[in-house]
C-alpha cells in the first residue's frame, strides 16, 4: 500500500492531469453521460455551461439522498473541478453559501473558474486537506462529498472534521467507493496502484460496515447506507451513497454512551492498567487521603480504585456517560458506595463542595471552542479550594489530533499559560508517553495548576 505522503502526491498528480485534460481516459466514467447515469437532473445539466460537465467524475449523486434548502450553507469535500459545488449553488440560491475544499491546487483554480463562469457569487473554493479542514467549528449546514473520502489516509479523522464543522442537526450526504469483496480490504486493493486504479486503491477502499462504524464513532446519528449504483473502478469496488445527521447538543453524551456500551474498555487507546503519572503528581502536590478529590471525565478509569485502596474517602466522579460510571461501580464491588457519582458536562458542573484536588486526565483537550474552554476554567475556579491543586492532562504538541473519532487540541506550557492567564499559576509540567493497548505511542502533557488567591471567579 502506498504511504500517506506518496498517496497524497499521487492524488495531486492524477487530479492535476484531470483538471488539465478532462477528455483523457483515466479508466473510470466521467463527463456528461456519467452525470446523467447518476440521475443528475436535466435542469441542472441545462443551467451550467456545458463544458463544466466534461469534468464530472462523480461516483454517485449526493443530491438524490437529502434536501438542500434555499439559504443553506454547503461544504463540498474534495470538490474537484467544482461540478457539485455548482449544483449545490443552484439548490441554495443567492441567500445560501457553498464552499469547496480540494487538495489539488489546479482543481481549486478550475472549480473557482467554473463557479465564476456559471455566475455564482456565493461560492468560495479553498485549497485544503480533508483531515485538517480550514473551516470554522459548527459553521455549515450540509457537508457533501463525491469520491473523495476514499482517498484520505485517515478516514476517522475526516469524519471527526466533518462532525466539527457541521452545525448541530447538520447533515452529511456523500457518495464514495466501497469494497464489496469477501475478506479484508488488503485482499482487494492493489499494492502498486496504477493510474486507473487510484480511486480504488489509495489508502484502501473500505466496506460499508466499516464506514458506518466510523461515522457512528464520530458521533453521527441516523447513519444510513442508501445503496449502491452502477459505478465501478474494479471488480471488487462499487459506488455507494450514505447519509447521517450530526444531532443536537447531546450528541457528545450519546457518543460516549456508545463507546462504553459497545467497546472493550481494556482495548481503547486511553486505557491504563495503573494511573502512574496521576499518582506521581498527587504525591508531588502533597495530596493526602483526607483531600476532597474530583476526577472529571473519569470514564472507566481505575484511579478511583487506587485512591480507595490508599484510604481516600471523599471522592467525586464526573462523566458524561452513565454507562462509564456503572462500569466503575461494578468493578468497585463492596466499595461502590464510597464515591459520589455525577453524570454531566464539566463545563456546566456545579457543586456546593470545594475540592482540594481537581483531576482531569483527558477531557480538556476535547474542548474545541473558546467559550467551552472559558466555561471549563470558570467551573474549575468555582470548584477548587483556594489552597487546592488542579491536575490537567492533555495531548502534547506531538500527540494525536483526534481521539475516539473526535477532534482534540494539543497543548504545551506556553499555550496553557495563555488560557489560564491571571486565574491560575502553572507550578509543574510533566510530559508522558502513553503506550496504548495496541502498542502505539501517545504523547501527553500534564499541567499542575494552583489558583491565584484574590482573583475573581
């Protein structure tokens, strides 16, 4: 299989050729007849300059599986020469907005030119990678894609990015190639892809079940496989369409409920047999068993078990997932009544109790919005005793950019200082290399904070 870097350069090279030579035979259907075969409507075909349809390399028709209300904002991932960008602009009208993103500079230029030739003033085309979209959080109503997600090196990251940029209740409609062979993708994808096989082989075409699982893990609701079509790139691949909904404000809670009810917790990437660094930092701050301690975003962590074994008796566990807390309860057995269990969002949590220790191994880095980060520190400031300490673990600057199919942020000391500003002093910073159950490395950075006495909450 080609490496990610090689695959990316191969995609750019191939689609540069397509942008420059739409008449060339690349080994797969394209052009006006391809659009008609996918059910692109006559009024769309007539509304656009005829030469634009020469570039139609669609593997399906995302417009056939959902509604595109006038005034909506639409993001087209891997927009290519802009055929679907223009069709989307026809749907949303002058009060709507369409953004196209593509990896290939020549395609970006071509798509922008086509939108201008078609007379669309509300279209913007941007060069960018699907795994790092240059799009603001929760800024678009609908995301579409047509044969592009298949080319990404990390499809879970793409779905996490789609989830990030969609507004609550936003829609995802996309067409792509799926693997219909028996066995795994490795048996059906070529190891040395030829020019005509790129759409089949770059980074591996997946089975529909794998794509559905990735969307579910990213937090999407009502994920639907809408069916296959006539389009093929090999004897083992076929075009297919999918749709999903981002859902409302409770989608994160549903995401984590799904994780803790469907996954083997001992196999997830963040699993620890022993919370060694947390215990080390508790020792450094001089914590004793008399401390009132809260573990926010505790999940199914064994920290509570270890604290109870060390004599702690004032323990609060906070998590979005009630299923995660139930796992802890069952594991604690006779000691299950000792902690206080709270189901809720750390950003809106409140307690009459002031805590001596606030522990967060991996919640803060999931907060993407500035207002979420501010709400987190507001809650922390109100919840921590004046002499208390906060231990906050995040992914470090060399750490992953997603976790459990959700986007995360990475931090170093300077970035954290800019966030805590005049409310907290950073009294200790510790790096950790976490080894996941699968044997890979994840780089964490832990910060120990202490309130600056006299600051307003």
